[in-house]
């Protein structure tokens, strides 16, 4: 089907977005207005980077043990990141475990499936690769910030709606707009949707003691030394215990 005139790309960004929409099968009614896109992003430096190879994407997934969302994989194959005032989408090599900036109730060790997608400006944007939201993909959430009192919250049901929203907003962090929807707490949703980690019998016998010591604010290293365990074993027990805490 022939696209309307406003959809004909005349810049590198518009061409890249158009190709990504084609790969994702985005319907015409949901595609960014590419002419408007060029106006919104014209004052900015080119946000694109050379593409990441499929082999590098697969190496990342093998190293971390999770598959990236398909929409992100497709974008990285077009541009390895998206740079505005900050890295809205990190280059593949910089996508790594989330750095926490806000405490979450009952969370001692953050899930291994939490990765930082980008750091646009106000807070980092992260995603949980352990589960898919109904009708969506891996949820995206903000890191939160204890200094400002901002709590972590899920802002999109997947990469595709988040990225389309970002483009429609001219690169603005629209998820902080007044009235922007919140789809839940990332830790509560993870605990609700992801099975409890399996703990073998040898470590299970230490669980009550580790739970008590954690309540006494002992750190993992001290607990490991006290019980004759490795820090990794204490971390496994902690992951098991925190999954059993009742959600608020």
C-alpha cells in the first residue's frame, strides 16, 4: 500500500524509524509522522549510531542469559543506540545490570533480569527480561530516585510502545508528564509473575538463619563467613527468601 506523502523519509532518522516500523509491522495509523519527526529532531545532533551486528546481539544474550525484546533487537540492528541529551537507548555494550537509585520494600538483591536500557536525563529507564506482560513484551520501568522521592514504576508494556511514545513526544521523557499512566511497581510485578527461584535442600536448611541475620542488617559477606557459605550461596538464599515476602 502506498504511504501518504508525509510518511516519505527525507532524513537519516526518518529513514531509520521507517525501516524499524516496517520490521515491527507497525500499522500506518500508529506510525510516527515522519515529517513531524524531522521537525522535532532537526535542532538536535544526529541520534543514530552505526548498527550492531546480529552476532554481537547474540553474544550479549548468551553472556547474560536473556533474550532482548524483538523491537530492541530490530532497532539495534539499525542503530546501536539512540543519543539525545543523554543515551536514551544505550549502545549494546553499555546495556548492563541496573544500578539501583531507590530502595524497594522487601528487595535485598535485585533480580538478575533487570537491565538498564538508557539514561535519558532524569532517571534511568530499565527493563525486566524475566517475563512478558499480557499483550505486550518485557516491561520498561524507571529506576526511581531516593533523593527526589521518586518511586520506581512500570511505564510501558514493552519496548515498541515506549519507543513509539518517545518519538511522538519529540524525544521528551513523556512518562513524567502529569497524568502519565503507571502500570505497577516493578518489584511487585516481578515477584507476582516470575516463579520463586529453586533452592536445593543443602541451602534451604540455612534459609531461616539467613532471614534472621538479614533482619538484623548483617551484610552478605558477614553472613557467608558466619555460616561457612560462599557469597553466591547467600545471594541464592536471599533471592529465594525475598520472593516469599508478601506483596503489598
